[in-house]
C-alpha cells in the first residue's frame, strides 16, 4: 500500500469516527432513553408481579384463618368478612363462602353469593359458568323444574367445559318428570362423548341399566 493510500485510509477512518461521535452527541439521548424505558419497564413489571403475589398470599392467609373457625356458620361469617381485590380472587372466595354457607344450612345465602359471581362481567367466563352450575345444584329442590332445566340447558352446549355435567343433570330432570326415554338418550350421549370423564360415563352406564335401557358401546371410525 502506498503512502498516499495509507494517508487516505487514515483520513477516512477519522471522518467515520467524527461522524460516529457526532451522531452519538446528537442522538445518544434516544439510546439512553430507550435503556431507561426498558430497565424501568422491567422493574415495574417485577413490582406489579410482587404486588400481585403479595395480594394473593394475603387473601389465602385470610381464607385459611376463616376456615379455622369450628362451626359452619362461623366459617361462613368469617369468609364473608374477607375481601378480594382481583376478579379471580373474588370468584374463589365466593365459592368457598358459598360452600360454608351451604354447610351451615343457608342455601339461599349461598345461592346469592354465587349469583354475585355470575353477574360480575369482570370475572372470567369459566368462573361464572361454575357459579351458575353450583347455584342451580343448590336450588334444585326449591326452584321450578322449567327454570332448572333452562339453566342447565344454557350450560349443556358445545364449548362449555361443564357441558357433560349439565347434560347429566338434564337427564336427572327427565327422570323426575317421568320421561325415561329422554333420560336414556342423554345418558347414551354421555357414553359416546369423548369429553365425558370415566367417572361420568360410569354413572351414565349405571343409570341406563337401572332405567332398563340397553347401553350401546361407542363405535370407532374403523368399526363403521
């Protein structure tokens, strides 16, 4: 490399360095701000996570303390005094409170507690569906069959996790109304449904036999 080429290369490097320093002076604050935002955002997320964990721990401790009460009525009252500041926490607390109220012989109070979950749009849908199912079960002996049937029918539809359990309850309503054929058909649908648990299918099979039905084993595509 000639002296001239070497000199030109050195000058070019100097120009590049000068430009880089110029850019850093002019736009360096953007990079610094980005770093501050990234670090600050990570710190804020950690703070929020810690706060959520602390609230969940506090709620769990409060519920456990309430459950140490000896009498059912006392546990129900103690749980009713606990408050939750998240929708999921409120749902779990309501389920526990309703259970204690039911154990204490207060089904109406338990149903009202569960209704508060059903009516709360901020609570995830699955919790509201569970609350509806539990409320219907609690009131099965006090509300009219048509209302009870309509309630379970809203849950016995595709896409609802409680669909099979609601179908079982509809079959029991059919039995109570003397419609044995409808009940057998519902139990058979449970036997054939892949979403039904083994325990639920076992109950359906036993019910069909008791009703004088002829349970049909599910057929696979190969058998067809």
